[in-house]
């Protein structure tokens, strides 16, 4: 039997919000807050990132990371 061993990575998880224009094309548009969850490796820094866009009206995309 062959077993695939995957090392466990230590990660840090932080939650933030970013304020962005509600209508990107209109610089004077009202702003809204978007929730952001950052999951990073604790021991090393990377020059690349994975971005997951999820959620929508009435749905939370951050739940994907928390659950």
C-alpha cells in the first residue's frame, strides 16, 4: 500500500474589512465594506497568492474559510 504523506503547514488566519467604492467607475460613489479573510503560512513568505471570490447578496463568502 502506498501512502501519500502531506506535511501540515502552520498558518495564520486574520479577518479584516476593506472599504471600496460601491460603483467602481464612479469615483464619487458611496463606499461599502467588504469582508476579507487572509490565510497565510506562518513560517515563510510567498510572492504568490490565491484569491477566492464567493458570496453574494445574503451569502457570506468568508464562511468558506471559517468552516
